[in-house]
C-alpha cells in the first residue's frame, strides 16, 4: 500500500526546517547506503549525529505522533530517527530496495524496516526531475509532493529518485517497524479503521454496528500484533 499523507508539517515548520538546512553542512549520502545501493546513490545527507538532524528529527517524530492517518496506516512500533537528504543538479538514486534491518545509531537496538517514508521539504516548483519512483502493485508510481507532505510505502518496494536537472530536492526519510509485520493484514486493518471512522460520523460512537466493528478491529489487532 502506497499512501500520501498530507500536511505532516505546517508551512511554518517547513520554513523553519529550510532555514536550518540551508545553513547546514552536508556530507556524502553514501554513509547510509547498503552494500548494493551504495553504487546507485548520488546525493548529500545531513550527518545523522548532528545537532540539526536531532532537533529536526524530533520535530518530525512529534508530528507523526499527531497524525491519525500515519498511526492508522503504519501502526508504528518503532520509528528510525529521521534522516535528511539533498539532491542537487545531476544527483540521483538508482533502483534499490531498502535494507531489511537498521541499527539505531548510538544504541544496540535494531529495527525491522516494514515501511519506508519520505517527507518532502521542497515544493515541486523548487526543482525539476527528482521524482520518487516506486514499484507498487505491478506498476511504477511517480511521487512529487508539496513540502510538508509525506509518502508511506512498503520497504520491500523497488524504488529510485530520478536525476535532478534544476534546483534542489530536499527531504526527510526514515523507516518504520510496524506492530503488524504482514503488509496485507496491516492494509486490512487500515481499511477497517477508515470504515469505522466513517460509520462513527454517520451513526455515532454508541451505535451497535460501530461497537461491533470496533471490537472486530481490536480483536484482529490483538491477534496479529507483535510487541
């Protein structure tokens, strides 16, 4: 399931991010590439141990916690500390699949990458090229988002960033380990949650069908969740 999540960050937050990032020192993005993707990756990245990366990453995590759509779709157990990248003219990232396991820097903890996320920090008018291309359900989807919006997609997907031909494409990216490992089950729970929300708006929280659907949702989550 590929999901567009709008307005994760407000316009004011994006402007604050850009002021910090425009002053930042960037390094070669190969530092977080896997053994295969290092040969395909040409971009710059904010050092993950920098104060700017930590502060901006904490803001992203706070915003995610306040996004009902993200929580419903991802059912997050762990979120990798957000990273930040920049693609300038001629830079790109060829076809690759994200590493299955990531170690959280500075800890002994590991995270299984069930979902990948890209949070746009540049508007599409700021650059040409640079589209995120994701293989999804037998087709390749092109993603170019307004600044502050995010795309969530299975980390198993082959994806790439097309070469930037003008300007710079800036984004935050990270991975999520879900409470529900199986993508098909997670998608069913998401659809059920959306249906419950719609039924609640029409019938109210005390309606018998809403109560029954909510019980089904939580009993399925109880059966499928890994903690």
